[in-house]
C-alpha cells in the first residue's frame, strides 16, 4: 500500500527526477515511522491511516512543483545574467579587435556607426539593469505568492531579453558597416603571414630616409637645419603601384624614437602596412598596438643611438621642432611587397633603394602626419 | 490562517534542535496541544521551500531502522527570521485585542 502511494507520488513528480527521488525517500520514512507509531495491531489499517494523514499525492506534488518552478526560474535568471555578461565581453572584444586591426572608417560611416553604437550601448545597459532588477526582485521575495513572483520575474526576463536582442541586432549592423574593412583585413592575411615568415637579412637605413605618404601620394619631407639631410626626390614614383596590384604590404625595418635609439631590427617582422584600393591608400596594421611594441623593445637589449646614428640625427632635429611629445615614433620602409591580381608577388625594394630607402612617417595614432610646411610631424 | 503561518510554525518546531519531517510534525502537535491537525504531507514542501530560502539546512542520516532520513536544522538566517516573525506575532494579538475591545455592541444610530 505504501509502495503504491509512493509510486503515485513519484509519477506526479516525474518532471524532476532528483526531487522525486528525494521526496520519495523522505515520505517513505515518514509513512513507515507513522505506521510503526500506530498502536493498532492491524498493520494494514495502520498503513492506511498513515497514508490518509499524509494527504493526496497529487496535491503534494503540486506544492513541490511550485517550489521546483521557482528554482528553475532562479536558474533562468542566472542564465540570462551570464548571457548578458557574455555579450558584454564579446562586445568589448570586438571593439578591441577593431582597434587592433585599425579598422578606419570614413566620416559618414563613422556618424552612422556612432548612432547605431549608441542604440547598441543603450539597449545593452537596459538589458543589464532589467536583468539585475529581475534577480533582485526574485531574491527580495516581496511578491505575495511564489507564482506571482515567478510571473513578474519572467516579465523582467522577457524585457531584458528584448533589450539584449536589440543590442545584438545593433551589433550586427555595426559589423556589416565594417564589412568593407573586414574584406581588406581578410585580403591582408596572406601577405602578412608571408611577411611574418621572412626575416630581414640586413638593415640598411639611409640617412634622412624619411618621407611622408599621405592619401596615397608620397611627398618628400624637407629637412630644415640638417646638413646631413639633403632634399630627396618625391617618393610618389615609387609608392604608387600599378593598377593591377590587388594588395601591397610595406615592410618596415626601423623604429625610431626621438629621445632614444631603439632596436631597429626588432620591428622588422612585426609591423606591416597595406597598399591597395583605387586610391592606393596606405593602411597600417598593428600600428595601434605600438605601446605593446614599445614594451617589447624596452624589454630587450637594443643597441644604443650610436648604432643608428644617421637616422637618429635626422629625426631628432624634427622632433625638437615638434609641438608633440618626443614619444612619437618613426618607421622606415624596408621594402614594399605587392600581390597582383594575377597572384604575382613583386617586391619593390630596388625602387625604394634607388629612392634612398625612404621611410614612412606615422604618428602614434596610426595616421600619417603632415604639417603645413610639408614636414612629417612626429 | 494556519497555512499562512506554516513557515513560522515549522521554524518554531525546529528551534529546539534538528529533526526530520515526522519529528517536526510530532513537535508541532505536542507544542500546540494537538490543536494543529494539518495533512502531514504538506510539511515537506514547506521544509523544502525554507531550505531553498536559506532558512533551513538539511543532511541525510541513517536511522536506527536502517532507513535514510533527511534531518533539517535552523540556519542563522532561519533563527533570525523566527525572531522577527515571533515579534510580529506577539504584536498581533494585542492589536486584535484592541480592535475587539472597541467593537462592543452599540445601539443603532438615531
């Protein structure tokens, strides 16, 4: 008789097997003890009375169901919260990735992206606040009944999920806005990999080898007050690439700080710029990560300024005139590798060498810097 | 009315020490002078709910009979909750008493 009762109770609790097992053991102990405590010698009658005192198994299971529902709702809340945190991490990682990859956007696209980004951020924070409010409400226990509390908590969860959906859709829009940039990055992968497997066999910095590349047109940088830096021919003839060039990569061999000489070889394989598009624009990769590169260089025993004296002499003069702090840097081109649409790989180092091993002057924000006098602003 | 105060009743029954479900029911009967004759099964959902709320803790033990048994005990939070509810309850009869004292039979308004 007790077994039948327990079977019916277990069946009614079949929605949660762990709960059913625990309740079954507890109720069985209860019924056996109640039967044993019954003074009547009629064992069967004692079991019947114990079962009757225990109540209807379906009503008992219904009460347990409410508790199990509250527990599952709490787990749902934790899941929603973790989901929101995961989306936050993904958003931050995406932004960091864009910054790392130098995904520059035009001003028009930037304004649209800023608007969508504000919707994205607003929706995300709304979902976070709603999620936290739901968790606080669930833990507060101010609702009259567990069912009412569960209903209100589900409403809060639904609102948080809706806001999170808006945030994810905004993220998708932002990503599609950057599709063009991503396409460029994907085209960059192969050349960069190619470069990373090469080693600069020699370092041959020419004196006063700095030129400026701006908008795809290279301009010579005047070197006032520097006797060792005679004017050079424009670099345009070297940097402007044939129209069938699909992508180009500039290898940089020198990293020069105004205030101190640093190891030029260390960045030979670390930085690269691409040249591509109709306007032959120069886009640089990993330039935003220059601070990490600085740490890397400082951690190594790099040669002093005397090893790169010539280059150093030129840029110290320019830096002294600059209004910017001397922590700016200069990169000198080793050579230019281009990949033509016919997949032919071509190196432009001979041309560069003829032009005097020209360099590219970049500010630490990743952009080329040109002063009103045509000088490269470091 | 009894159902509304079942949580407090169970907490009070466990205030004397850890006990399993059957013992809790016996304690309620004993302390209430057999006044509360509720369906015994209803005590178990209450025990589970109070445990989830952190007012009770529980553990499995093996009884002398060899059966496994779940023992429940008050947590610190549960003890504090019992003190709070007891204080509320002690104010309750005073408030009701005051209401009833003013609610004596009156003549109908003229």
